[in-house]
C-alpha cells in the first residue's frame, strides 16, 4: 500500500469534502498521482466519494490513533509500556515475534491502523479496515516457564471484555477460548503465541483485534456473526482511549498472571462466560462431534463439559471447535 494513500486519507479523515488539487498541492504530488493512490481506499475497507467540482469525501470520518496522547497516558500508568503505531503491516504479532527473538523487552506494543494479513486461531484470517478496527499486539516476558502460561488467552479475554464494559459496550461476554462477544456475536478476538523453556523464562506475544466500526464491505467478507463497539455502545470511547485503557489493564493483569497464573482471573472469566451452563456442540478434529453441557473452566484454562452419558471431559483449545446449541 502506498504511503501517499494514508497521507491523503488523513487529509480526508474529517469526512468533509476536500479539493483534490488542494490535497495534491499540500502533499507535493500531482493530481494524477493522488487519484491513483486513492484508488486503493476500498482495499482498506474505506468508502470514498469523488464528485467533480467538489472533490473527495469519505463516507464516514476516520479516527486515526493518537500516539502522543496514548503514549503520555501510558507513561503515567506504566513506564514499561512502549507503543509504536504503524499505518500498515502484514501482522503485528508476526513482527513482535521477530522483535522478541531479538531481545525486545516486556511491554513492547505494536498497533496498526491496517493489517493486511492479520491472524486468528486455527489459521483463520482477521479481517480489518482502516479506522474500523483496533488491531495490536503486546509482548510480555515471564519468569516462569511456558507450561505456566495455560489459560493466558482466557485471562486476556476477561480483561478485554471488562474494559469494553467499562467503556460503555453493552452485554459483553467471553466465549471460550479466545473470543469476546455481545449477544453471541463476535466483538473481539485474541491470539496468544508463546515460547521459552518449560522451567522459565518464557515470552508471550498477545495479539488482539477489536471490531470498532464495521462497514458493509467488511461485513461481507466475514463468515460468522459479528458486531462492533459502535453498534453496542450508546457513546463509544474513541479508538485511542480504548487502546490506552486496554494496555494499562493488560499490564496489571499480566503482572498478576506471572505470580498466580490463570487462578487470579478464573472466577471473573467464568462469571462472564456466554456458554456457562449451556448446551454446546463439540467438534474434535479427528473424532465425531458430540453434545455436552458447559459446567466449569479448569485452573489451566481447559473447558470442562458434561456429556449425556455422565462423563466429565476437559477440552483443550487446540483440539476442538465449540458452538452453542
């Protein structure tokens, strides 16, 4: 994606008409070059109008992340949190995994205005749009080993759901093992990738994607029920405010997780679980699907279900697909 595309869209971010000639002059480019760069807007999930005599206008304003405001707030709350924001990247988590291997410290965070190849669980892609999503990854180092990190994605999900509630998003719940939902429609997703020695130390790269304001062109590309922050909140927090609050809350939780593991978040997560006490359809990758009732979540993050024949089964997130009945 051309850097000029993002520069021009920033000039149009207020949702008003702007002359193509004025934008081109301000960016020291030709009208033809500007026109070509703006042809990429639909690929970013942005609807753009061009009207002769009036210029260009976005169908809806775009709020770009405010690094200065977020950074100032984070420095006051936790000096370890170091945020970088990029316009475009294939995957924030892929880049942070590279930085982790190079020795990047705890609290390194990378957010992207647009991800071209965001990753979800089980190889799925994460569909995002410019200004319509909040996509970021956070690197955290632990003194304990990788075996201690069971349930980390659930603990992260509980934080995301709680912060969204605090920001006015209604009917927020978690869905095992790594989703945040509202009315059983996906609101956010989490992907945690870990490495390290069994006895420690270890490192986690926590990738989070939040649906903030989804346009029709993006909805058409998503193959499951979804919703977004703006739909679920009478007065939605800004993307910058939401990112700052998420990072601050995640840092507090991760310190506690390093000391106590998932046990510190287990009760709060269970109270938020959308499928607690409900019938579900469990689809293992190599065995026949079966029906069960969700009865608990184990200390290591495994979902505990009861089958019709009275068996209690612990389910690992790597093994199954779960659907409500």
